[in-house]
């Protein structure tokens, strides 16, 4: 069984994902703020969308849910606590639940901090996690509705213990700015320096319109192993240090 993952540039710097189960032909859309780019990719691939998956309720991850759900008669999944604020919500998920995409199955991690109803979809067989705005490549989301302790648990105790080969599909193309901050926090980290050089080279050729981005210009996915070596929040060592670093990043 294989899960094919298509990256779709949306809004200004968002990643929407189209997940295709090659065995069954079924597909799911993850975190869609725009309709047109998603429909265009689905039509080009001849995919059969049967699920709309959301990591959290913010509009830049969910605004397109109702129209996509109507177009494909597909249920919309999100955390149970977001029933009243996630556009198109129809099916609630909690920690430990599972959701299928054809013959592929994701288990749910509850990872609040960025928002109170944030979840991640972990496809263990496919070695992939879709973590929205909690874990970024070399970064983490702002603490809009949670605390440093909640973010520490989400990053270190849940996401950070996934196998190192697990690919990290996050919500935004923030990698270059995140690595510049990581280099500021850990100036002697050789892994950060090397990663920053690679990302700067990739982003130097970036399209003016994010919707026209090519695979070579995208820095996502990373891996859990990459994050263990380069992410200053995953590497913080304590809740207090994570809080300090998050505060610094907010004004960096």
C-alpha cells in the first residue's frame, strides 16, 4: 500500500495537501483555504476525494471546506471541540481515533497550543505526519490559545518521539525565517547552518506568486530527525526554555 502526497501552494504561503491512496483510488484534502488550486490538482490527477481533513479551525487552513465538501459529497473531519468553529465540520476526532484514506489509516494526536482544538494526522505506514501550525520545519506555531507547557508536550512528548524517518508536512513555507532564528539561538549548531544554506538556495529561485511554486522551491517536508537536529523549540530542553525562545521568536 502506498500513500501519494501532493503539495498544493495556497494563499500566500500555505501548504494544502492532497493524499492519494494508490491501492483504492480514494483521496483526501488536508487544510484547504482555497478552492480553485485544489480542484485544479484533483481534476488533473483524476482523484476521487472522499475526505476533507483539518488540523485546526483557522481560515487559512479551512475556509474552503464547505465548498469542497459539497463538490465531492465528502465529510469534514476536525477535533471534536471545533464543531462550532471549523467550517463544514461533520465528524469529530479525538486523541487515538483513526481516519482512513482508502486503505491507508491515520491515527490522531491531540496537540493543542497554537489553538485549543489542534490535531495531527499520523500515517505510520506511510511515514508521514500532517501537523498544521504546531510543528513547522525548524519552528513552531504561535501560542494563540495555549501555553508553553502545552506546546512542549505537543512537540517533545508527542510529535518529537515519532520515528526519525517520519516526514513532517506542516502548514506554511516558513522554513527560511525559522532557520535564521534557529541560527540566532544556536549559532554553533552545524546542522542548522547546513540546513539554512540549502533552504536559502532553494528559496532564492522562488516564484513571485506562491501559487506558481515548483517542487524545487518548496522546503517541506522535513523529517522528525531533521527537526531533532535543527528545531530550536523541539530542542529547548524545558518548558521554560521553550517559552523564552517562543517569546524571542515573536519579536525576531
